[in-house]
């Protein structure tokens, strides 16, 4: 079983990862965060990736790296804009409506 984290720690890591991804990949047009207390769950929206070949988002997992401000396991999926809401999220991630859009930042 995965360790449980304070949701604020998970969100902080998610926001940092989203910002780093956005700064390093100009093709990213959006990042969605799916909150949990077990791991960071992000979906990056990128125009220049292939159309999803299946009916579910594929996720790449990265081990924690506490020395770099990332204490929790991270799962990152990548979809094209036209796949948003069309392909299913990974098992246990909830529904697209559960995602919080971290980028572009929404006006408060």
C-alpha cells in the first residue's frame, strides 16, 4: 500500500511539476491535477503527440525524489487536446470533471 501524504504536500509537488513541465516544453497547452493523498496525478495536454491509440490514458510513473522537493510518487499522462474527456482516465483517478486545471492558470 502507498504511504499517505498531506494533500497540501501533494498539491505543492503537482504545481511544481506542472510549472517545470510548462517551462521546459512549449508544446504543453494545459495541465490537469487529480487530487489524492497517495501520489501526484497529472495529465499534460500536448498538441504534438500521437492520438491516443486506446480508450484509456497511459501513465508514466516516477519515483519520489525528496532531495528535489518531490516526496511522493508521481503519475503523468499525456493527451492531445482532442482526447480530453474522450479517453478514460487510469483506474482510480476519477472522472475528467475531478481534474483541477493548473495550467493555463484560471483567473480567480
